[in-house]
């Protein structure tokens, strides 16, 4: 029986990269609000540049590399999915809509029956 050990190593450099990414994100937000009088172009430019820098720094850290690996694996798994044919998808959608209509009709009839029983027969509150 083979077992694999997952070892997570958080080095000081990785922690510094994550802290820098957070600092860049905060700086981008602060720059956006501080550049309000400079115009929308300056605001959005500073925000987008700061966000891009933050993302780049994040993906150089180990956590970012693991996230990229997870994304690649997830995309590979999506490629393995056997998607239904158009005819099958339309049929299943029709079944769902039909069931919803039948259930709505059943619940409406149940509600009206209980309303009649409680209000008209038992309590005598005729509308």
C-alpha cells in the first residue's frame, strides 16, 4: 500500500510574497480612492496596475503555484466530462419543466382544498 505524504513548507520568502501581494492590493484600493480628483482614467489605471502587480506577486509564491496547479487539474477533469447530446438535454429540461408545472398545480390544489376545509367548513368564514 503506497501512501503519499503532502508536506507544506511555508518559507519566509513565501510569507513575504503573500504579504507583498496583500500590501499591493491595499495600495491599489487606496490609490483608487486617493486619485478621485485626477479623473476616472487615473483611478482605474492605478487600480488595474495595482491589482495586476498583486496577482503577479501572488502567483510567484508557493500558494499561487498550488492554485495554478489546482486550476490546471480542474480544467483537465472538465475535459473528461461526457456532456449530454442536445436531444437528451432538451428532453431532460422538458421533464423538469413538466414536473415543476405538475408540482405547482398539486400545491395550488392542496392549498385551495385546505383553505376551503379550514375557513369555510370548520370556521365558517365564507368569503
